[in-house]
C-alpha cells in the first residue's frame, strides 16, 4: 500500500511540476533602444554577451532582448551580470532593469530590484517580475515572448555591461496543457483503476495526454 501511494504521488508531481529550466541562447539577442538617437551593440564569446551602450542623454533605456518561445507560468529567472564600474556616475551608478515582455507587448519587472553597473565582479541573480510598466493586471497567466535587460543611466553615458548563464524556469508548454486552451482550473487529476486520469472539460485523458482508452 505504501509503495502504491508513493507511485501515485510521483505521478501527480510529474504533472504538477511541469516547469523546466531553459537556457537562453545569447547569440539571438536583439538591441533595445528607447531613443533612436542612442546606440547599442553586442558581441558574444565564451558564453558571455558584452552589451555596449551609448546614451545621448539621461534616463534612456539601452540594452538587449532575447526571444522566448511563448513561455508560460514563469517561476524564476536566473542570470549573472557585471558592469564596467560606472565610475562617471558614482555613487549612484547605473541601474539595470531585467524584464519579461508578453505577447501583448506588456513589460513585467520586479519592483524595488536594482542590479547596478558599479559591480565589476560577476553577480549571481535570481528574480521574478511582480509589476508591469504598461498594465495594472497581476503578473502570471500571460504568454511571454522576450526577456530583456536594459541599462538606464541618469545622464549621457558610454560604457558596457555583461551577461551570462541566463536561465528561465517556465512551463514546458507540451503534453496535457496543450490539449485545450481553456484555463487549467477546468482540469482535474485523479486515480482511476490504478491509473492517473486527467479530466479536462468533461473529457478523460490518460497520463500521456491521449483520450482515455486510446
């Protein structure tokens, strides 16, 4: 009996914890500029992306964005960064803003979170957005198509920052969750005749996401 309960628990865990960690391909970066007069570029070598920025004035956003394959249920963002010291703008330095962009072009960031280019050693970071620049809705439930990191110098500035080991934990987007576009609240998991059964919108599916009995 105890062994059966462990098997059942493992089956439920496999479907509940469907999120996976995805490593971001740095070579697919694209430049992000909030002002057409500014300049930014990047290069990738040895697993590090070097982002060069040239802000013509203060409070402009400059950096890079990486395409995502319609991620959902993002639960963690991990990365490492370092700056160039931002000596010209000390003591405040230059804040970096990591954020997600959803498929409606809404940007999601973490409030009160300010990694800074004054750090010249690699800084390991984890974060999860909780607020939007563009909407009043809550984070979660959106489909995310980009992850970006931008610098926001308080004055004209030419310099660089570095990123590596960008990893995003998100729903894998495969299997049972692709059966229907209805909210997950309409699905139920249970054990029937010793097998895991998923009931979604009144239809039974087996553990492989197939119609039960197929």
